């Protein structure tokens, strides 16, 4: 090859390389911010590095940009000196009381928030001083991930909620995973126009909630593998089209409380909207009033379709209600249909120890045949085994 041709080829390669450099757009890498009980919000110029962590989660949220991750060490976060006032001791959360979010921790941008060592040792305690322990503000925090399995938080002593999301006006994708809510009137209060490809509530535990362990409203959201134990209502559901599967409700007043105001929840697979999993593979056991308490509001013809679930040991011995239905009017009654479920006996619903689903469990105006329990497709239905994933 001649020197002239070799020089020409080099010039073309260099030009191509230069062009590729010009076209390459640098991508800002997401940052991880660190919070720890031995940190300080006063580190200069700012806290949040691994060697110099922040003390408060609120400070790290202020410093973080959308898309960043906040990794939080074990310990106690909230009113650190127990004075009943936020902000009078270094490292306390920047709570908003009586205004704003009325919460202890406000998530106002898209973040991934994880605990280092799990929910049982990472405690966010509002001390009853704010309405919510954590408030995820939408739409600015859309896409937030709050916890993962064994990377979540314990949310305690909110005056109203452990965790609250704003209602969304458009499709939202928020994931709340691996958390424990205890001693809040409502453990997890979520109202979203959801993304059915991603369940919103996954692997969470709610206990000792006077109103509801979980409250899911809005439309087309989802919850999977959550546990509700010793709450008022274990899992309260309103809205339309949610996917609710593999959840456990035990020793609540009502296992599920479903208020129907739209077309329904868990529509059969033949319906194009929404797709399965729908409302199935849930375990509803030993709740003191009803396993599933269905209330249909007036002016609609809603329905609930539940499939492949365990319903037994619910209600007092006299009522023994697997399902209770309360319609507000004699017309526009709810369609409550239960398929292929285990009622404490492989032959279907029946007397003790199985749950009944008959007239003794129907109240209000809608006592005129609003309930359909199908005989399990003519075969013996086995008890559904729901594998629990441990939370630490």
C-alpha cells in the first residue's frame, strides 16, 4: 500500500472516530446517597457519601436528584430525642405538621429508597405527630421504588397512615415492596391509576391497623403476596380493575372489604379489561366477621369475581361467613361470583368447619340472590398453597 493511500485511510478512520466522539452524548450516572444513624446532616459541603452519610432521610431526599438511590442504614428515624417536636434535635426528619404533606418524610421526586439491612431493623417512627409516616407525592415522585424484599422499612405511629400516595390523574408506576406497617390507622393507603404490568404493593406486612391494613383505591393497580394480620379490614379495595393475587388476610375483622362502584374487580379471562391474574389465589382465614365483605354502591351494576382461593374459618360460629354481600338497593345488585375455591372442604362451601356463603351472610337491600358460588367445576378443589417470602 502506498504511503498516500495509507495516509488517506488513516485520515478516514480519524475522521470517523472524531465523528463518533462528537455524536456520543454523556449520560449522567445515577448517584447513591447514604443515610446512617452515625451520620450527620452538617457534613461540609454536603452529607450523603458512604464515608460521610446523612443522619436524616429528609436531608438525603433534598440532596438527591430524580433517578437517584438512597440507601438507609439500620436504626431509628424520626423524633430522635422524644420531645414531641421535630427539628429541635440534629438529624431529625423535616416533618411537615399542620400543612403541606402533613407527613414525617416526603418523597417528592422519583427515587429508589432502600434499607441496607431490612424492615425489622430500619424503623421510621412518626410518634403520632404527623398524619403519615411517609407520603409519596404524585406526579413528581412517579416511578418511585420504596423498598425491596428484605430491603424495606418499618412504618410506625402515623396519626392516619403508615404510607400514603397521592391519587394519580394519569397512569402511575410506584412500587412499594418489603415493608412493615404497624400501629397506624391505615397501614398502606394507595390510590393510583396503576400500571398492571407492575404490581404496586408487593411482599408487605400490615398489622394492628384500626381501620385497614391495606387500602387500595383508584383503578388498574395491583397487589401481590402481601399479608394483613389483626387489622380492622385486612385489605380494603375500591375502584375498578385491580389485580389482587396471592395475598393473605388472617385474624382481621373483615379479611377483604370490597366496595364496588365501577364495573368490578377480577373479571373473567374472557373480558379484555383487565387481563388476569385478576382476583385469585388469596388466603382468607380466621377473620372475625367475614372473609370477603362486598358492598355495592347504588347506581352501578358492579361485580366481583374471585378464583382459586382459600376461604375458611371466618365469622363467628353462628354466621360462619366466607362471603357477605351488602347491596344498597334492590336493583343494580352486585354480581359476586366465586370459582374453584377451597371453603374448608374439598367439596365446596358448606357447614362448619367450611365457610358458608348463603342467606345468613347477606344483608341490606341486596338480599335477593346477589351471590353465586360455583361448584368448583365438578372436581374436588385442593387448598391453595401460598408460599410466603420472609421479611427481615
